[in-house]
């Protein structure tokens, strides 16, 4: 029986994975994130399973190698938090390249609908028996232009949803897809033409802080910005400045640049020391959710199934189809 250390786990992780434990696997679930301070918890384990905000740096990988841990199984699509160069020759790294693109795409559209029609504000008002419609005016999505940055599976799914609303769909991606239902154009063109910009791309060295002071300046006045991908695609201070000036009319953020020590945790009885995040949350035209776009029953089931398959393939010596290789 192989012992797998699961880091940064919540109740929904345990519920999705526990059915796969049995004669082959002994799952040890830890609430702690995997980082240099907690890596010792993986001693005597055969593999670790990590998530988006674990810090899998060189030191962590060196320690895993010393413990005889040969595999890091990411239960997510992203892997920018793994030092892949340090992993080479030490441990293998696998991921879940796709689970439910619908989950993330639908969450992005939900944020647009909520921001546009001020549903979050209307909900709070009516709970206080305030039935005024003042300040709740939105606009028709039909015929508006949505710019999609990143047209992989999630971006294309989001485009299909937008098509159902009768929107004009444009996109930017270094790797264009024939399955994208919109029109490709340069990034500068997309920024200047879009009423709504939605990010659906992985984080790379090239696109880190893609949304910054310069790119915001190229956008339409009153643009909506939606990010359900990676927090560091946006320079948060530039976004705040755009919101304060009115250049950006609204923002929907399921991810945040400095989310690692905050998201997925309950700080309702504490004062958040991150002033920038506090500013964003206080703005009536901003919605922040805690990296929950993936959180559907279907996605959790697919994540667990693929992760366990990755583990089975590794321990049986089969080809790792989901291995991350640089």
C-alpha cells in the first residue's frame, strides 16, 4: 500500500478522494499547505498531492527527494508554484490538465451578470427591506464585445456561453484554435475594442502582470475586467487605480496576486492586513471570490479521478501522460 500525503486539504477534497482509498492507497490529509516549514510531514510517504497555493520550491523538492518521495501530483491544472527546474532529476510532477472547463467559464459569466446588474447590491438591499432601484441600472450584454485572453478549453467554453448571449466575441492567444467561435486579433486591438475582458490563460513569465498601467490605458473607458485564471496576471495596484479613476467600471476576481496565505481560509474574526485586498473588497463595483471557480461536484470528481489515475500510472511504471516536462 502506498501512502500519499495530501496538503492544503478541505472537507470537499477528502469527500472526493476518500472513495479511492483502499488496498492500493493510504491517503493522509493535512490542512497545512506544502512549503519549507511543512515538508517534513511528507516523510515516510511515497508521493505528495498538492494544490495551487502550495510552495513547492527547490528546498521542498530537495527534501522530498531525501524522503524518497518520487512524485508530486498536482490536483489542479496550474503548476506555476512548482520549481520545475529544481524538480528535474529529483521528482516527477503530474497535473490535472482538464477537469470541468464549464465550471470556470460559468463562474466567469456569473461574475459578469452580477456586476452588470448589481445583483450583489440588490440582494443586500432587499434583505434590509430596501426596494429602491436607484443605482442598479445595467446594460444589455447583447451586441457588446467581449475580449477573451486565452482560448484553451476554458476560454472556448466561455466564448460559447457569450455567444448564447448574442455578444461579439474576439480573442487573443499565441496559439490560436480552430474551435474558437470568435475572431482573433492582436492584444492591443482586443484591449481597445472590448467592453468586457476576461482572462483564461495560464501564468507564464511572458504574461505575468499582463494587465498593468500601460495595458489598462489602452482599454475602453468603462471596461469590465474578469479574472478566473491566475492572480499574477494582473498588477493589482494598476487595477485599483483604474477602478478609482473610472477607467475600469467593474472587476470580478476569483484569484488575487497575493492570495496564497488568505484564500481558502476563514478570517472572518480577524482584520485582514492586506490593505490592497481590503480596498478591493470595499468597492461596490468589485466582486472577489476565493478561488472557487472550479468548485463544482463534476469538477471535484474529475480532479480526483485523474489524480488517482496519475498515481496509479506512476506506481505501476506506466507512461505518465499528464507529466509536466520542461
